[in-house]
């Protein structure tokens, strides 16, 4: 019965998601963003996701989740999270010629250089900033890219998300799907994009992040070390009315361990968070580590 109830709830959420998506697609971006921000403000005191978001930001700020500074940062991030959904819903109706002129790119040469080598690239990012802009820009670039995404239920929801995110050329597979597609993409010299801040498969580990133990994924580092291919950190940030996408120089795994490579990636991400913590939209509290994960 519990499984049937969970399945029914998943379908209800899917129906609601499709309904909201239809409304968002029909609105001009400016109005949709304003409405999303208003709904985020209304939902902030009520939704558990806001609590997890605030917990993460409190660790970045070095304060209590109940500190006014944590609330202020979390409210801003919660608005950005909802506005990111607007970008997701409207992706099929935004041609690159209208969407991307307002993106400022830093370090695109790093991606092109490692892609030309032909050994494959692992791009890592986080639930940070206007992440849909970075994903859609990568898809529209024409570079062969595979995104490993959370396997949400029901399957119809995952297919809907794939259709939205694949509007400009991205390919997506579920995180719990077959690894052969990842290996095939890398073998063909393509790009595999993975998240560095949320473990969706339960295969992560405890790492020191911002001076405290956090539960984080590390599959990207293990894959890079085993295959000898670079990891390329990249993060998008909303700045005024535009977006800045910054790509770091490649991190090559030669002579290093999985743990050392994760530490190098997390050092970069920690610097990004310190510059603009209120753009981190992760709602899963990564510093809350259940006892079953304390291996």
C-alpha cells in the first residue's frame, strides 16, 4: 500500500508540474520570473525544501540556520530556484539567438582544448546559479554532451524533463541507468556532465567540505582517475540582468587519487560559494549525515 501511495503521489506531482509548466511557457519571461519569485516567498516558510536549503547556506556562512543572515541568503536562493524552473519550462520556446546573447563566457577555451584531444571530458557543476543557462548553452554549442540526471518518478516525469532540457541538443540519462552510455560517450571523445554537490544514487562518501564532514558524490573523480581524463569545473552565476558562465582549467588526474581529485574540485566550489552563497540552490542538506552513511 505504501508503494501504491508513493506512486500515486508521484503522479500527482507530475500533473502539477505539467500544469505549472504550461502556465510558465505561456507567460513572457519577465512576468514569469516575477511570479516565480512571489511564489517562492510564499512557499519559503512552509516547504521542507527551504529548510534544507537554509541548512546548507548556514554552513557556508558559518552561522546557525536560524540566524537572520541564513534566512536572508536562503530566501534569495529560493527565489532563484523557482526562477530556474521558469528557464527549464521555457527552454523549448527560447531559441539560442534570443537566449544566449546575454551570457558572458569565461574559459570556453579550456573546454574546446580538452575536447580537441579526443579522450573525453567530465564536466562538473553544482546546483548553483541559473544552471539551466549553462546546460542549454552547452547543448546549443554543438559539442556532444551527455548529462547524467536524477532518475525521478514517475518515468513520465523524467521523460518530460529530458524533453525540456534536451531542447537545444543535450542528451540525458538517469543516474541509475546503464554506465555503458557514459563510457561510449567518453570513448567517442564527448562530454559527460555530472553534479558534484548532490548524491542521487546513494554511492557517495563523506568528505571534508568547508571544514566539516559532508555527504557528497565522487563518481566523477573515480571515473576520471580510472580513464585518465580531465575534470572540468564550470559554474553559472546570475549577475544583474545577465549570466556569467565561468569554466576553470582542466584538472588532470595523473598521479592523484580519487580523494585528492574531489578535494581539488571542492576547493574550487568553496571559492565560488564564498563569492555568492545566495546562488546555491541545493535543497538536500549535505551536512546532515545519517548514521548509515558514516562509513
